[in-house]
C-alpha cells in the first residue's frame, strides 16, 4: 500500500487518497492533518455533495468545519440550497 498521506474534511489523516475515498471522506489537502488541540469545537452539520446531489450529515471540527464546503445547521436548509442550486433535477 502506498503511503501518501492526505488530510480529510473530517480532520483525520489517511494513508492515501484511496483510503480517504473508501471511508467516504473528501480530501481537504495533501499531507497530514494538523494535530487538534483538546479544545477544538466540533459540530454535526449538513452539507450537500455536488456529485451525487444529496444532503448528508457529518461532524466537522475546527478549521475543517467550514473550509471548502457549504454547510447547513439542518437538513431542511440543506435541501433548500440543493434545490436552488440544481433545481428539481435531484
């Protein structure tokens, strides 16, 4: 197995892109994630996947909470934004 670490949007380091993808996690950046301090805030937020055009809920922590993803506090807001972005296609 190739070791080419990537940092996932969940704030965890994966050994390579394949392992992150297999875990259902999008890649935030190449390389290891920065270590989290014990006081990092985490929230369960809704977000939509532009490829599948579905809303999902994940826990986002610290910097990873909002970086490069549009997040929502509840499923209704996510579904509304999804419909506004893609219309009634989904």
